[in-house]
């Protein structure tokens, strides 16, 4: 009997494990499966970096299915958590720009592409400052 319980527990995945599974589905073009996994992650109330990445990736899945409104909603959720994204929202802004471009909303597309460029410059500036600071460490 304890064997059944152990196998049930081993099937329960952490949000971080689900994130990897979602990325695998996304990369394989299994967008509906990826969306289901990302929604499961959100239900688990994961750590904020995991939630931010799941929102961005879910937006990518919806955009791939041409479900633009849902994609925009998830990308905006990711941007609200941009402090937790490794690139601070650069790729999310690019993703939003691409969605708006596909909708022929060129002004909004350009706004997000410019925002991505601004974030890239700021990210590089901080990275350069960090490198200079560490160059003094022996």
C-alpha cells in the first residue's frame, strides 16, 4: 500500500519541474499541452521568477496558436513581474511587439520594440558596471 502512495507523490511535480516540461512542449510545437502545463504552474502559486517565466512562455504558446488576446494578457502579466525575469522583460517586450505587428498595430508594436531596446541598453550598462567592479577583485 505504501508503494501506491509513493508513486502518487512522485507524480506530483514542482512548479519548476513543470516549467521544464512546458518548455519541452513549447519547443516541440505542442502549444495546447504547454498552455495546460503553464496554467497548472499558475495554480501552484510558484515562486515569482517561475511565475514570470511561465507567463511569458504561455504567451508564446498562445501567440503561436494566433490567440492574440490571450497572448497579450500573459505577456502583460509577465511584464508586471519583469523584475523576476532573467532579461528583465526584454524578450517579453519583443514578443508583445511581434504580436502587435501581426495584428497590424504598428504603433504599439514599435512602442514595445523600442522598450526592448531601452531595456537592453540599461541591462548592458549595469552588466558593464558589474564587470568593472569585479575587475578590481584579485
